[in-house]
């Protein structure tokens, strides 16, 4: 049976939808809030902000993370900045412009209502964070400073050097710690959610494993929020933290939550190139660097000269040449494909030939080294430590790498999934970014979800739902605990010959080759054959040492890789069915004469929401049509 996907976008003019909705939503009486328990899985920007705010409002919150402290969530890695339509630069920005840039940047595959709300809330986020003491960069006169990010012609990105995520997370973390100390939030670090419990069609809790003792436990609540981040690590090599995984959302999918646009993956153009098989992680060089760095390759294929010896007229500043209006700040999907194209022509640089230069020589000449150091000092230092090359003197070498997942669990305007009571925020939901996220918009979305949207919409859910009293002794919890324990035992009992990482690496290679920067029918069909074979081998031959009654990182990883081995297949299925190109999803069969993504709005202006159909069965495709009342669908151009 297919699902009824009701996006619940409020009626009325775009600019009034959220306010009107907030007014029309039901409220929970302040004295009754403490009677409700809300589970929040994840303590990154999306989860940490939600947990602190819900507790501040008076709800009982249980918050979970797999790290030893909430402040180690992967959000801490975010470098470049956070967007907001403050128009401090007086350069023509507005809420509408941020809305439009985001819809266009996502190649018209996101909802107008959600995106407008995001742009509207962006301004409140900055105020909230400043009030918390987040040390955003400032101008000489004290005003907050801005820089530009890809896909925008205004400067609207607020930043704290190259550590914006860290500073924002410290803000959210302090707010969270205050509530932990107050007793409003009970924090469960080093605890991994391994199942969602659904009773009478409603999400009523989770089953967890204590990563230190191995104890499996149940937690009941009136509502569950998953803020568990993105699943880019399905590709093995990505800019994500090692621990980032899909387990929470994948297990929720298998309990009935629809998974939207799983194939929409962002490949970031500016990462340090891969150096060899030994690597388990890639490093991002923030997009903010493209404010001052110029991207180029030699005009001649196979030119291996020291870049400083290559004269100006023998260089191809290919982004400036191809996209004069946006230049080096062309959006990520477009900049990545352009880099791949010049490397495919044999003009790539560095030992592997899979690299392009990001050159600061002009900016240093124009602004002086001190200014560049002030703007990007920590990024330059990080680059030098990793590559042993000094980017003040030699151009950086960069290449695209997997970075962010626009896909995720389907949610309506209230951020509720297809299971009542299950809410999904931050990178874990399919979000507001369509087929391509603009830089500096993930932090904005996670914090809009956590600080401003979820606290209102969960109140509405609780006030308008009839929820029977349920506790962790309910048979549904016991059954889920049994399944979790059985899977854990099975992983340990196989006692095969291959490490978990070797399976993960092989899956990553399949995904990168066939479902990476560009995709075609034959390749996707190959992947759809290879992945189930690899999965079968995993369950036959994986080796997970140790026991389940202790800290066992191989066991943790095995569970996550088992889920990636299923999710990867769904991603390829989604990519195969969407025969158009849009944003980061580039189907080679669908391109314009000059090689840009060619959408097919007639056939594909919808969200693809996949529904689990059971073990070994093909998932069911549900479609949520996208309705555009305010913007005109057009060929995306940055020329
Ligand atoms: C290197 C890098 C730089 C970036 N820079 C920027 C930038 O400058 N601007 C921008 O806007 N975006 C940036 N992004 C993207 C942005 O950082 C992320 O999209 C965002 O921080 C995700 O936040 P989140 O709260 O959704 O998830 P996360 O911060 O990933 O948090 C996930 C949380 O869920 C928990 N969790 C996960 N699974 C489980 C489980 N099964 N059980 C229990 N807990 C679980 C984790 O412990 C963690 O607390 C960057 C991303 C990377 C990789």
C-alpha cells in the first residue's frame, strides 16, 4: 500500500504561512509540559538546539549521542559559516532573495513553503547565537562581518574564522548543559539508538545500546526526534567524521518512515585530494576559500611544471571562464563537475592527476598576507599539516569529495515523518535543499529546525494527539530489544575472514564509481548487482572481534556498515529511477548541449519518498508533487 504524503504546507501567502501556522497550532499549557517526555537522538546543532529549547520550555527531554560528550557531534567540524538574510552589507539581500537562491540552488526540487520559512528564521538564528556569546567575526566598527558562499551574489555568510560549527555548537552545548544541570534534560552519551519503537502507528520510543557496557535498554516517550546527521559515509571516503552514520534513520525507515530523495548527495569541490588506499577520511577546505582563492589548471594536458612557473596565459581559470557571473563562487555541484571535466581532459594536477589549483597569490598581492591569515589562518595551517605544502607560497590542490546528503527521512512542514510522532531535523531529514545544498545553509537549517521549528510543532503534536500511557515494559519494546540483541549476536558469531572496514571500503568504491559525481543507467544497474552480492558476503564472511559486553568499536562499526550496505542499494535505485539530471544528481543521459544538468520538470518535479516493503522486496516509490506558486521554474544558470 502506498503512503499518503501530506506536506501540510499552510495555505495563504508565502510570507505569512509560518506566522499564521504558529498562531493556529495548539499549545501545551506550561504546567502540562513537564508531563511530556520527548526523546531527542543527536546532540549536534539540530539535536542540541532542540533539546535545550524543549527543556527550556518545560518538557522532559532525554537526549542521546554516541560520542562521549554532546560537544563532539560532527557539527563541530563545520568551517565556513552560516547564512542569514540580515542584509548587513546593504548589497541587496532580503529574505526573499535567500529563499530564491536556495530554491534555485536546489534546482527546483524543494518545497517553497519550507524554504521561505528557513530564510525567514535565518535572521533570528544569528540573534539567538549572538545572545549566547557565539564569537562571530566583526567589522572594525563592531557590526558582524560577512563573506560570500557559492550560488549567491550577496555577502550573507556569518562566520567565526574557519570554525563556525565549533563556535555555534559551543553555544548550543552551553544551553544544553544548563538544562542538564537543571534536570530538564537527561543526557545519554556513548549510547547508540538501534531501533525505533512504534505502537499503534505512533513513535513511542527507542531501543539503545550502551557503547561502554553493551547493555541494551528501552526508552519510552510521547514523541521522538531524530537529529542524527547525514549519511555521506556510505561512500567510505567523505568529509564527514568517522562516526557519522545512517543507522538511526535507516532503522526508522525499516519501521515505516519514508526515505526521501536518497540519491541526492553533495560532492564538495574543495577537498584535499585522495592520496592512497591508506586513507579512511577526506578533509574539506572550506568553500569560504573561494572568496579569495582562484581555481585553475594548466591549459596544456600533462603539464607538470611547478605552478609558479606556469605563466598567466597558459592557465585556465575554468570557473571564471565558464561562469563569469559567479566565477569561483559557482555552486558546489557545478564547480565539482567542472573540476572533474578538466581532470578527465588530462589537465588535472598533483601526483594522481585528480586535482585542481586553488590559488591565493592574487589575493595575497592585493590584500596582504595578514588579511588572508586573519580570514583563513586555521584552514591554511590545516592544509599545510596534511600536505606539507605552504599554501601562502604554493597554490592549494583540491578535488571534489562526498560531503553532505540532501536526502533523508521524509518530513512534512511540521518536520514530522510518515510515522506519527517521529520528527526528523537537521541533515537527517530530506530537508530544504532540494537536489543541491548551497554552502553555509546546513547550519542555518539545523538551527532553524532545533531552536525555532521543532519546539512549536512538537507542542502542536502533543496537544492535538491522544496518546495512551506507554512505558518500556510494553511488549513492543521487549520485541525490539530482542531483535537488536539477536543482530548483535549474529554479527559476532559469523567469525569470518574480512574486516568490517574492508567491506565498507569496497562499498564506498562502488558508490563513488556508479552513484557519485555522475551517474548513468548501465553503471547504476551494475551497482545494483554488486551491492547485494557484497552484502551477502558481509553476512557470510565478516569478522567482528571481541564481545558485546564491552566497548567494542568493531561491533559498532559492523552495525553501521550493515545499514550502509542496504542504504547504498536504495540510493542507486533512486538514482536509476530519476532519469533527469538535477542539482548534484547528474545523469549523463540528461544534459544540455554545453554539459549542464538537464531537468525534466514534466516527469520529475516531485519528492521521491521510498517506503520499506520488507526483507528482500523492492521498496515502494511514493511521490510528493512539488508545487511552485511563487517562482518560475527555469534552467539554472550561473553564467
Ligand atoms: C567538514 C565539514 C564542514 C562543514 N562546514 C559547513 C559550513 O561551514 N556551513 C554549513 O552550513 N554546513 C557545513 N557543513 C555541514 C554541517 O556541518 C552539517 O550538515 C551539520 O552540522 C549537521 O548537523 P546535525 O545536527 O544534523 O548532525 P550532526 O552534527 O552530525 O550530529 C549528529 C548527532 O547524532 C548523534 N547520533 C547519530 N546517530 C546516532 C545513533 N544511532 N544513536 C545515538 N546518537 C546518534 C551523534 O552522536 C550526534 O550527536 C560541514 C560539514 C562538514 C563535514
